């Protein structure tokens, strides 16, 4: 796979994974451990980015979990980035614009990417 596409997919997966981990640790960790929240989110995002980078290199011989996870991370991250930053660029007066990426395009892209990863796996398997 070409290097620019790998970089774009890895960057989208990084931002999507970081937001997911940040929101989950915000809900789970107690107030006394709030300092640990950005560290855990960053570590998870780096791990997902590394897995996506490696997975795009050898995507032809992956298992179902690899295909579904990579699809969800890439398309979900891309949906989040576009939904979060797009309203800031194109409609800066809309004060609730970034919520589009958090609640609609990010999760929707994650589900669409998981389904697309499953379909790619089915096509390559059979």
C-alpha cells in the first residue's frame, strides 16, 4: 500500500482511538486519577496506530478480527476527524458543530468500517 495512504489511515486511526480512550477513561477513572487519563488515552492511540500501520502492510493474510478492527479504526477515525473539524472550518458560528464528530460521524464511521472490514475479509477468504 502506498505510503501517503498508510499515513492518512494511521492518522485517522490515531485521532479516533485517542478520543475513544479519552472519553472512556473520563467515564471510568475516579477524580483522584484524572492525571492518568491523557497518558492512557495517548498510549492506546499509539498502540492502535502501530497496529493499523503494521496491518496495512500485511492486510492480505489477516484474520477476521484484524480486518474488522482496522476497518473500524480507520473509517471511524476518519469520520470523527471530518465530523469534528469540518464544522469548525465550514461553519465556525455553529457552537455545537464538533458534537457531530463525537456522537454521529465517529461512531457511525466505526460501525461502517467494521462492516466493510468484515466484507473485505469475506471476499478475501472465499
